[in-house]
C-alpha cells in the first residue's frame, strides 16, 4: 500500500505533471519513503493504517522528495524536506499514541 504517489511528489518538487522523465526514479523514492514510514511505525508498535491518514501521506511525499533531491544534488539543501516529513510523521504518531478522551 503506497502512502503517496508520483503525482503527489511532483507537486512537492514543483515538477510539472506532464514531465515523465523522472517518474521511474520518483516511484522508487516513494517506495523507499514508505519503507521508512513502515519501519518507524513498527518500531513504535503501530500498525500500518488503512486508509492512509493525511499526515502519513504528507510524510511520504516529503520523504520521497528528500530522497529524490538528495540522490540528484548533494550541494542543494534537502533538510527542509526531511524536517517536514518527520513533523508529519511525528504528528501522526503523537495522535495515535494519545489516549482517547473517555477511555478507561
């Protein structure tokens, strides 16, 4: 189950949808980004949710953008993508681990 799509990552990277030159590489980046998320969820004892929550979709897009830029140009700062991805991921984890109001 993919948390995001190539089209989603293109929006983050500001790559026009009609340009398909990077689609195969971006697909690999999405798969790797989702693997990062899956691993982090498992480390916290959380299962992979279905349907995909918006925070995990956004984390996947940002992780994939980070991977794509990092693989292509080490001189360019990619830390903003990583920072945003971890913020989205942590927001999901915090909400998932927070006890629900009214629970015993």
